C-alpha cells in the first residue's frame, strides 16, 4: 500500500509539473537560498529530483549526499524541504 501511495503521489506531481509548463531542464532558486541544491546530483534541478527526494524521505532509497536534500539549509531534511522543491518546480 505504501508503494502504491508513493507512485500515486509521484504521478500526480509529475503530471502537474507537465501541465503547468515546467521544463525538465530548468534550474531554479528558492526564496532565501542562493543556489538550490541538486538532490539527485545529475546537474539539473527538475522533477527527477522531486522523485528522488520522495524516495529518500519514504525510506525507499538512501541519499548519496544528505546535504543535497536540505533545500532550506536548516540542517534538517524533512517534508518542508520536499514541499519547497515541489512549490518551486510548479512555479517554474
């Protein structure tokens, strides 16, 4: 059930990003953060980072670099960081 819920959320987020015109190759910045970290380390901040972060926060995979998941730089990786990334992906 947990895996199904994750896939449902991921599909919804990916669909929303595509419908709102978010480019998969657009880099971005967060409010108060000079350069947003690249959670999956592929050199581009996009919806793939959101999927990676969701997997890490749900314990499906272990992050390569924990600091790259800390979007708001408060030394705590949480749902808040995921929401910040999601918000900025949707706002393009």
